[in-house]
């Protein structure tokens, strides 16, 4: 056990100094095997180094929440505008056309719903992920939750072992517990713990001081959108995260609960891949909404 009475806040973040990539476009991924790099290159665009992932795995936790009641009607029309799809195997098999030809980041854990506290998770057999031609698997990690922290870190660890065996990148999804401070210190800790335990991608939340969270995480970070915001604010969130060094977004509600989901995912794409300013992206959203 480390001396917990002398945990000093980090100071040397090297903000503005890019981590060396050594011949591969994604940070921390240069030493991975070919299959891993191929899968990561299907998720992240090698030209921009970024990805717009469309998350619609919410049903595994929340049931048929607003926007995912009928995935065939609400989500399928958005697929062509996403770089990667994030969903569960049930929805993938039932509703996502295999002809979509989009990489899938498969939600690989289960065992928690909104009716209970965070609880024990079961992790998908990686063979099923391979069978589904997943480009990555996603596993939740509840850093700071006394009941489930150790178990979810062990889940991530096991998923990384399987991922190495099958060439499947693993995305560590940082959970936000009810009592945890949602600040750069917490997200910096959670993201780093995921990376230290072998995650190839980390999904977390944008916060003030996010450049430090990104700088200290040696693998690409994507941000969740979180609760539905007005469109301009959601575009600002995406823009700020990209400016701080995020490699993309894995957004759900701010896309599929938008008044115009197609316009919104296209505007988010312009922010992520072209660095479009939020006001211009909002203009783009309004123009597309009215076409
Ligand atoms: C939950 C998830 C969701 O996919 C994630 O929260 C993204 O969706 P949203 O942008 O709606 O927050 O990983 O653990």
C-alpha cells in the first residue's frame, strides 16, 4: 500500500507537448499488433486521428429511454454519419444492418440497471465479440465506488487479456458514481487507472482542466456527451474536449435526443474532424435542420 498521506498533485503535465507516436497516428498505440492497429484505424480516421462514435447502448442500463425506444427508426438513419457504433450485442444482432459496414465498439459488460446501485458485472466472452466482428470492446470501470471498484478494474484487466489474445482493443469507460466529484482530478485518476490497466481507449467526461486529464492519459480519450444539452452547448462541449486533445466523442443523448439528430451528428462531425468552431457548427446544424 502506498503512503496515502503524501499523494502530491501532479504539476508537470507537458501541456502543448504532444506525446511521441513513433510511426502510428494514435497515441500510445505504436507498439500494438497489426490486428489492433487495423481495428483502431477503422474507429479513428487516420487522416484526422479522430472519431465520432455514436453511443446507443443506453438500453442495457436505462431500458427504452428517450431516443432509443425504436432503434430501427431513430438510430439506423444516423449510422452513415458515424465513424463507429457503440451498442450491445443484443441490439447489434437485432437491429443494426450488417451491411452498414461500420466498426462497432461492443458494450461488453452487463449486470447493472438504473433500478439498483452499481453492481457486479459480467463481461462478454471475447469469442462472441470476434464472431460479431467487433472493432473494440467497452468495459465500465467504477473508480472510487467502494462496492465495485476492485471488481470492475478486474473486469477491465480480464478484458485486456482477452483483447490481447484476439487482437481486440479495449475501451475503459469511466463510470460516474453518485458521490464522486466530477472534476479533472477525479477524471484524471480514473482515466489513468484505465490506461495503466491496459485500456487502449478511454472514455470519460469533459470537465474544467480537461487538458490535464488528456495529457496524463497515454492512450486516446473520447468523451461521452452526458445529459441532453441545448445543441450549441453540446457543440461547445465537443469543441472544448477536442481543443484539450481528446481524440473524439462517443455521444449518445446529445445526438439522438436532438430536435434534428442527423443535423446534430453532422455538426459534431465537423467539430471533431475539421475543428469547426461551435458557432459555425451550430449554424451548420441549423442549415442542415432546415433542409
Ligand atoms: C454509459 C455509456 C454511454 O454510452 C455514454 O454515456 C454515452 O452516451 P451519452 O453521450 O448519452 O452520455 O457509456 O456508460
